[in-house]
């Protein structure tokens, strides 16, 4: 992101680069200088100096127990959240788990969320044209037989009849001109899925069990209802909404789905893969990698808090939680099966949950607890090596080495 | 008493113990199940043997010679008559049995496979991952081998019957083998070409002699080994059945003894610390009596600990076992006793094994044995080791005291007399120390104990205090009572964030409650409806220094959660400042002085004007007196009011919650961040005092009449509700006619519900608007809602207009009878009143039916809260446990205590949430900096250097010392910068 500024020359850049500042802050300085139509070098240095001083002043102090503070900052608002599972988020038509249950779901890193959901952004004309947007919808939404036509069961002849609705077919298969081809396709899908022979005349498809059996007949109807003829099985419903596009200041169509199939959706034509997201962190992890998963955890947690009016929680805390969940290159849950269960210290694990098993396993494995962490040291009654407990002063003996010059000052942390 | 160098625990090793070690460390062998003899003395080699340690005061330990209290106790041991399995290891024993050879004990893996698993184990260790996964994989692999790759012995499957029985499953010749052969030789009835198998055919196919085949068919010869296999192959039948051979613990122990060390290592077991045969107990360690003290009841009867009861059982069975075996009892009896012994040892270790009835006390209560002592919230780990009980702590009810500073806490005198601080007597404090001792333990600033230079501690009593005071000299220590200005830690549970534990300065007060300033209620989440809080007196100089510098309330003004102040004006303070600054009322000199009386301001500014010759001062002016002169601030309050502060003068706007309130009041926030914490503390204290004076000046009360609206307004409300009813009725009619268009993705029923809810919501809102129009601006409820002091306009609507729809699970009330909520309604009545719409206001009163619906909604809220607290508590515990080790380092990274980097910069830019505003995208206001440098002239080089350089934060350690020596002076000092 090296933008060029008319009033920022290389000398000014060199001066600003000299200060140890985060990239975003440097850009802010350039922008400010730009706005003011350029400054002389001395002023640039003074600005950078002052900003740098303020930045240094606002940094976290060494030995700050940021972990505990972040944990508290997320846990404490948890007490103010509602338990009400179903509420309507953003889109009134789609139910999403919210509040405390959703927060718990996120830190648990559940394999599938209670209510999987995707926000699908579209590209180019797909985003602008409702018809084109609908094309994407038909490719995503799982189409069951009931949406395509009527089923009737003829018990006398032991036959299931499917009467397809031509209009629906034309609508759902907009790229295929011939209704007959579509009907044939549907018939074949039924044959493959149910293992029966079908007879087709125009849009009427008939089939029945091999041997006359009422049970089999009813079973076939039941199975028929579950067959997905088009779209992705996991996506049960798609809602189109017109929203403002932040980037272009225009309006665009955005799709919200009930159910999630992130990998499949990304490859559908017309889907803007750069902006499409899922609320299933594992799907994001599988398809886009661990950094994207981290980002999703932060966004989803923030969204959950925002929905409850607790969005004043500083995002840095959420980042830390997301970072520790993804620290080993995969998503780990917070709790017994994840981070707390894989700690090095036996005592820390034993003090958390399943005390006895951890002790027995440690014995068999011949483990040794080096007492590095917080909980272990509380247990054995030693000062904890965090915060003020992490600072050691080594007293230099003035008499022994003749002066205080050689006094060693060694911070204890390494 | 000799001085010992304090030792520090460096590391803790875990491992299994060798039976030989048990015997070595044992103080005595235990052979009798009896505890005390008739005289009440412990029996030798009994469970209460005095060599195991002492619990009765006065007795001497026969092993170490010390008295109860200083003797930790010593283990004894029981020689078990036969080996028994340790329940904790049953799964591992099963795995080992399956993975190793029954004959040679080697692991059934080829050397290459072993190598592979050992590498996998090492990789796991390096990555710090769970080693059990490798173990499981290795066992799965080893189990596949039907023959030992080392000695070639055939391997059998192991069956595990929970909890502690193991069988070896062998295939043996079935009892009905001849019938099975015969039926296989019969011709197939479905196949007419099949004529069956004749004995001669069979002999040919299997390659056996014909005579042998005939012998087998007649049952005279048992086909075992090769013969059986040949027959099975020829006839395609299975002639075997499973035979279960029980493995006794002694067999398993022998088996495990053969496993070589290298093979165990492959399974992730450390052979130097834990040999697998040690998982089978031959010697049982007997915990010292100090771990299982017996208690003497009031009637002189002794009641033994659960562990003792269990040990008695074990010894009894153990003895019976030995007697029976010596007497040559039949195998069946021996096995029964063996099983019984196994049961008792099992329950001694863990009494909650599924499938095993728990051992019970005579009363029927399950015994609390070893595992139960460690487990769970009240267990050893979480209850005793992670959470310790401490001395020098106090707990009592809290009550408010607005005259205290927010840094202070009022401590009852009787608490102050119990909590002590250690004074090291020197020349400089000798007089004071003597005075404390002279005052004795009962007088207030007194002393409870003194310590002589030789280390002897003496209790100060009323009788000896005068005498002791004379003896006090340099080098003594005096434990004096808490006095004003001491630092203590104050806490209210649940301690959800770090502001739940803060340090306060003591102000000793009469009566029995802790007193605190009301502005510290938000961080503690405290109120005064009976809340209790805890106080801890600090015992070391380091901890007191840390508490003063880091934990004092004023240092915690800003919450790290949202980076703004969490301490500020609340409730009446806000109403007070609102009344003071809204509409800018005028005050005479007397009134103005009275308002500022409780603050440190002792001179009035220039009057704002004159009214009939009398000078007057405005509310804004008086409020401005509390602000530092260099404060410039502009913001819009959520009420839409533009607040402008210029050079410490409130120019326009009303001071409400957004300006001075807790949870992000702009003025307090800016003072704490830009000026100093001390200045912010002084400001909050003074605002509270001024506001209380102001609200008392104006008078502020609320009564039922304040919520009443005129009759015509009531009519309008009724009209609004009636028209909403009509619209709902219309919707229902459309629905019943089947003409209701459903919303996308909703059923028609859901659509109807949503639309009705929407209409009724609107009805309530319009009722609220009507009510609002009829309230005067000086209505106390309106003042409170507008200023943000308490309550909202919605509350007011419900009191005066209409309570509105009651909801359960986010829907109208739909439960109760079939098709209706109450029997007062027709079934399937969809109308508003049948589903919990409350059209009355709280003031007007609810009808019985409305009341019932309202209670339903209310109940849901209560249940919700109850469920939520437990869930969020657990969430919090897990989060803290996972993140507790993370710490910012000198290089700006965030690492855990083992040095693993979690973040390279905390929060991506390394800035602290309390030092930057969370509402701004950038941590530093570059615009402002540039403006100052480019436009503003600095009056001197120093000023410029100061502006460019870093800001050294002053350390203020006391309410009464340092830069804020006294309240009045601190104000001046601070406001000058």
C-alpha cells in the first residue's frame, strides 16, 4: 500500500521512517502533511517526533498481563448478554443464534454452528441486476421436488407421479432453453437417487417400487422429498437483499443464506470471493486458511457483541482471543479439549478439569512440571511470574566488586 | 529455633512408585483393622499408629518427634495378600495387554514400526501435543499382529470387563463339533445336484486318513490343531467357540514384568519413573493420620474419616484372604475374596466408578475417597490449592458515604482493631510504636502482638500493655491496628474484571459497616441493598507499595474493556449536574457558596451579572469552577446537546451522563487521559459533592402523581390502542380469509404474528409519545431519563401510557391451554388481549389477566438471568484459564510463560486500550499534533520540548501525601499545568 503523495518527498519519508512507528500511523502522518500542502523537513521531524512520543506513551507496558485482561473483558460482558437464542440479525428473514450461546459456540470452536449462515457478495452485473443475482441464487439454494412440481401417490397402481411445473423449471434453469432436457435431467436424478426406473411423458414423471409394496411406495415418496435437484444441499434458503456498497457508494444485491457451504459457493460464477463470508469458522479455515479463520473469529465475536449493544469492547481483546485460538496453525477451542487441555503444566491441567486423569497420565508418562505458569505457582505458593512478579532485581555487592558499575541488571524474562 | 535458608520448589516430577519404595518410606506396616484400644490409645500397627503422625495436641510423633501441627505425618503400608489392579490405569493395562506378547512380553511391532512410533512420539513432544494419540496408534498397530514378531507365539484377543477384570479370548474346539461336521456333510436341499459329502470325500479333501475321519465323526477323536483346520477348510465350517480365560492380577503383573524398557518407551511410558507392573498394586500405602483425622463428637464418641473406614475394610478382607489361603480354602472362595479385595482397593482410590456400586457409609452416604478429594470445585485442586483461605481479611455489609474520597474506604473500628500492620521499630517511630502498645488491644490505634528481636512473639493484653510499651525498643516489631491512611485491598464478588479488586485507603469509622463513596459502585457493581464486601490488610511492604501504585481506585478509573472511565457520576449526581447546568439557573452569593461548600473551592469567580443590585452566579459558572483552566472540549451528548468547554469554562450545553457519568463520561475520560489520574479523581469527588448540594438545593422527589397524564391524554392513548386493535382485527380477518401474503421465508402464521406484533408495538410507541407530550420538562422522571441518571422514556411510557405486549421467547404469549392462553378466551382467539397485550399502564393498574401475562414475561426474565450467570461464569473461567499466561514483553510481543509468541504486537499496533480511545480508529490524533506544531507558537523552548517529548506520569501514592497533599492544594497544583 505505497500511495504517492504530492507533497511528501523522499526526504520527508526518510525522516518519518526513522521513527519506529506502525505503518498505519506513518500513513496518517503522510496524509496530514499532504492535507497541509507539505511542510519543511524540520517541521516534519517535529511532527514525527511528537507523534512518536505519543505513540510510545500509549504502548502497553512490559509485563502487562494482557491475557487476563482480555479474558475478563470478554467474559464480563457475557454476564450482561441475553440467553434468547433466536433473534433476527440484520436480515429479518434469517434466524441466527445470538448472544451468550453464540459467544460460547465461538470460543468452543464448534465444528458446525447452531445456525450456519453465509453472506454472499456478488460481482459486476450479478450485483446490480436482480435477474442475474437470481441466477446465482438458483445455483446455491437446494431445490427439492416440492419446489418443482406436485407429487401424487397412486396407491392402486403403485405409482408415484411427479407433475413438474414448467414455469418453475424455466425459472430455475434459466440457461437451459428446452424444458424437456430439464425434465429428463430430473428423471435421471430420481433414477440415480432412488434406484428405480422412471417413465416420462413431457413433464410428468412416473415411477413405482419394483415389487408392489405399500411400505416401499411411501418410503419412495419420503426419499423423493429429500433429493436435491439443483443447488447445494447444505443451503436451505437464500435471501436477496439490496444493500449499500461501501466501496462504490452504489447499491448492490447481497445474498444471505441459511446453511453454509463456503467452499462450493466461492467457486460459483458471479460470487465475489473476496467479500463473501461464512459464520462457520472451520469452513473458512478449510477454504481460506488460518489467518482468514482468525479474522472470522474476530468479526463474528464483534458482531455478536454488537448485536447485544456491547460493541464498546475493545477489539484488541478479541484479537488476542482469536490469536491464541489459531496460534498453532489450526483452530483450537478454549477449554478442556483445546488450549487448557494441552498446556505443558500438569498442575495447570489438573486444576482446570478432569483432575484425576491428568495426574494419572502424568505419572505414567513420567512428566515433569517446571512451574512456569500462573496456576502452578499459585498451587505451590510461589510468586507468579507475571506482572510485578516477573521483575527481578539482582543486588550487586558494592564491596565485592569495588563499585556499583558492574551491577548486573537482568530482566528475568527471556 | 534454627534459621533455615528458604527453599523454593523448582519442579515437580510425576511417576509411579515402586512397591519397594512404598515399603522404604513406610513408617510402619499396618496389620490390624482396629484403631484405638479401650483406653482410647492408638493401637500399635493399627490404622492410628502414632508412628503415622499425631493429630491430638500434646502427643509426640513417634517417627519424627514433633508435635501436632509441625508434624506432617508419615505414610504406613499394607502388604496386600494378592496383587490388585489400580483402577486409574485400567485402560492403559488393557492397551498394554493387547499390544504386548503373552509369552515374551515384547511389543508386537517390528523394529521399523517401533522406530516410526518413537519418532512420532518425539515429534509430538516437541509440538507439545497429546502423546496419547501416538500410544493409541501404536496399540492399534500392535494389536493387528496375530503372532508375536519376536518369538512367534500366537496372540489372543483381550477382553476387558469393566472395571477391573480381563479375559484372554482363545478359540477352542466347540463342544458340538461332530454335529457341526455332520450337518455340513448333508446335501443341500435347494440344490438337487448336490449329494452331500461322504466320509471318503472328506478324507480326500482334507488329506486325513479315512479311519481318522470316521473316528472324528463318531466322536472318538477330537480334531485339534492342524486336523481341525484341515476339516474347516474342506467343509467351509467353523468348528471353534470362544473360550474366556480370566487373567488374574498376578498373571498380568508377571506379564508386565517381562516387557522390556525400550518397548515401553515406544508407548510413551517413561520406564525410569514408571514400570507397568507398578500399576498392579502389591503394597498399599496408608496415608498418614493427618490426612484422615478422626473427630471427637460432643458425646465423646470418635468419628473416623472416610479413608480410615475404607482402610479398615481393606485390612479386614486382606486378613481373611490370608487366613483362608493358609487354611487351604477352595479356589472359588479365594477368588471371591480376591474380587472383594479388588473392590475395596478400587473404591479406596475412586468411589465413583461407573458400573461399581459405591462404597457407602453406615448412614448410606457414599464415601469420599481419594479421587473425590481431588476432584471438582471443592476438591483439593480447585478448592484448597488454587483458592486459599487467608488471614487479615474482613467481610461485612457495605453502606454509602458521600463524604469519603473515592480512594477511601470506611473501616469499622472493630475491624481495624483485628487487622494489623507490622511496624519495624526504629529510632524514628519508637515513640509511636510505644504509644500503640500502650493503648493495648482494645484501644483504637493499639497493637495486638509484638515480636522481640530474638523472634519471640508476645501477645499484647490489657494487663501487660503498659509494661510491654516500656520494653519496646529499636529492632522490635509491633503489630499495630489499622489507622487512617493505611492501604487495604477491597473486593466484591463476583470478581469479573480487575476493577472488582481495588486498593483503598483506610478511614477508621464507628459502627459496623464498610463505607464507600457511591461513585465506586459501578466498577464493583455494588449497591447497598445488603451487599457485603471483603477487605484484606496487606502484610508486606512490597505488596503495600504495589497496591498503592497499581491498584488504588484512581489508578483504575479507566476500564481496559472499553478504554474509557468506569468511575464517574451516577444517578443523583447526574440529575444534580443536569439541574445545575440545564437552563443555567442563577444563584445568589449565599446559595453559590453553599453549593460549593463541600468542594475545595473557597473563592467565587466574578459574578455573572447583577439582579436588582445583587450579584448572581450561574450554574454553568459554578460547575466550571471544578474544571482545570486548560480544559478544552467539544462534544455532542446523546440527548443532542452541544457541550462546549473552553479554557475550563462551560460555555454551552448541559452536563449529563455523557459528560460526567461512569462508563465513558467525556470530561472525566479526558481528565484521566490528558491531565492526570489524580486530577480526574479530584474532579469526580468534587462533581459528586457539588451535584449532591445542587440536587438538595432544587429538591428532587418522585411520586405517583408525576406519572399521571391528563384525562384527554388518556383518551388519546385509549384511541391509539383501539385503532391498533382494529388494525389487528383487520389482519386477522385477512388471515382467516386466507388472503394474507406471507413474507419471504416465513409461513403465513408467522407473518401474521409478526405483523400483529408490529402493530401493537406501534400502538405502545404512540401511547408513549402521547404521554411524553403531556409531561413537563421539569418532571423528575423526565429529568432522570433525559439526563441518563436512571430510567428511560420507555419506562415512563409503561408507567403512564401503556405497558405493551408481553413476550415469552420473543413471541406473543401462546402457551397455556389447548388453542388458548387462558380459559377466559375462545379457542383460537388471535386477538391482542388474548395473547398478552397489556393495554393499561402501571399507574392505571393491570387487570388480573394482564397481570398474569405480565408475570409470565417477568418469569422468563428471571429464569434467563439464572441460566445466564452459570453459563457466563463457566465461559469466563475457561477464557481466563486459557489466556492467564499471556503477558506483554519488553520487545512488545505477547508471549505465554514458556516463551511462545502469540502476538508480535499487542492488538496489532502495540497500544494499550486504556491509553487510546476506543472510538477512534487511530491511536494518536495526528491532525492535532500537526496543528500545534505548524500553527501554534510555543512560548519557550522548554514548552516545545515538553510537547515533543514523552510524558512522565506522576506517581501519586496517597490521598494525603505527595502532589495531592491536601485536597485544596492539589487542585491548584494540578490546574496550573
